[in-house]
C-alpha cells in the first residue's frame, strides 16, 4: 500500500523527478568512470614497470642507489651461486655504469646498462644485440630508446664515442654503433640509458661476473652479500603518486555525492512545502505520521532505484565503447609515467558494487532526513497550508 502511494506520487512529479534521476545517474556514471580510469592507469603503469625493469624484485649490491650515479662503480658484486643456479627465465643480471656519450661533438651523460642476452624475464626490444659475438670487435653495439634517441638526436646506424671508467678507475673510450632504436614503454629504461650486452660491458670495465643487481621472478630467500628490494620498494614513488590520486579522487567523489544528496534533499523539502494540504488531509483521515514519513522516504528510494537503472542503461554502452577506444595520454609522453599513449579503464565489479551501494544509501538517507519534520506537523495548520512557512 505504501509503495503504491509513493510510486504514484513520484511519477506525478513529472519533469522534476526525471531531472533528479538523470543528474544522479550521470553522477554515478562519472564516479564509476573516474575510478575505473584511475584503476586502468595504475594497472598499466605497474604492469609496465614489472615487465620492463622490476620483475618480482631486485637482489642488489648493498649501498647501490640508482639516484647516485657517481657511486655506481663502487657497488658491484659477483653473482652468488644461489642466483647463478636460477634458470634464465627466472632471473636477469644487470650491470649499471656511468658514462658520457659524444653525439655530434656534444657531451651527453648516460647510464650504461649491460643486460644478459639469454634472459626472457623482462620485455625489452634488445634482440639486435643478440646478433653480435661475446667478444667485442671494432665497434660496440648499443641500443637506445625512442625518447633517448630524440633527445640526443640519434638514429639507427649512428657511430659515436662512448667514454667510461673501468674497475681500477682508468678512463677508456670507444666507438659504439646504434644498432636499433627500441620502443621502450618505460621511461626509466629509456631516458638517458644506453643498452649493451652484459658480456661486453663486463669486458669494457674489467668486472668479470659482476652485477649491480639481479632481477628475479620471485623472492628466493636471503642471499649472501645482496639486499633484496621488493616490488613495493622499487616502485614506491609511483605508488605514492597513486595514493595521492586516490585521495584527490575521493574529494571529487565527495563533491559529486554532495551535489546528488543536495538535489534529493531539496526535492523532498519542496515536496513537503507544496504538499502540506495533502499531508494534513492524510493525517486528518487518521493516517499515522510515521507512515507518511515512510511514503515520502519511499519516493526518494524510488528515485535512487531509477537513477541506478538509468545509469546502467546509459553507462554500460558508454563503458563498453570506451574500453575499446581508451583515453589518450599523449601529453604524458615526455613525463616519467610508464604508460603507452592510450589508457584503458579497468572496471572492478566489487568496487563498482560498493560505490553503487554507498550512493543508494546516501540517497535514501537524504530523502529521509527532511521528512522527519512531518511527525511534528499540526494537521489543522497543514490543511490550511500554513504548517511550514
């Protein structure tokens, strides 16, 4: 009975009810889209970091800090037997040294990275380095990323000079040949990085069997003389950025919810003001005031239900379409985010369910709060339209 009365009263509101429902539905769509896009950005960034650099964590030489290039030469160690026993599918040996590149008579500081050629754990476009022998010939083959090539004005086939220091501190220099310009999706392994074969870099610096770190697929326990750094530590800066974005998204989410709840609240207040005579008549006929409150609350609940329905009708096709086209982030190509030029939303069912449940509860609460005053109305004044002024 209460539901039938509430349904008739709700539909009688006409355009006002439709606009409230539409605004709420669009807010729900915006909320889900915002959360899913942030999820997609985070998932793609972390996945690219893992597949191009971090893997399942690093066993690093103690004291090695990628942000302290002047100390890289002091923090290299021989690979221990426990790590040597791992198959090439589960480990990547990396040696990092400081160097200077001289493209077109210009000085360009670089990070020289040597990587084992038999590894399959990391996804890097370094296949052209495999075509060369372990022994260094006339020139040293090297690969750079697209971003590095653009900044240093390099291209495939360029011959230029690379300078470095060996283990004893002696300065050496040789010509290197750019055998490929690879598309690196991770700026950390692209910007300012020159990739060499690990055996070549070890020979150049007189560091036989030494590495700066060994990336592994999974943690295998403590290893003598090496410190393990988990994924969370290696991408701590990126995770901190995502946490900040989460906090910012909560602020935007709160603003959307305030707007939705304000709309429902104002509608209920207006309904009570305009329908005083109706309320007074119902009370004069013996209807309990609490029942009238339930009827008005059901009207707000019906608005919430219709908002969810309209959000599904409008949102699902939009989300399916957007999942195919993605979000263009070309403007981030010069930043340090490890993402492609397009981000695809990541829709998480549980997160969407919780969001919709919170929206529904808030709308019902916003519909109930203003109608509580009905219990305090005087039926006589309500019949005259003077109970609320």
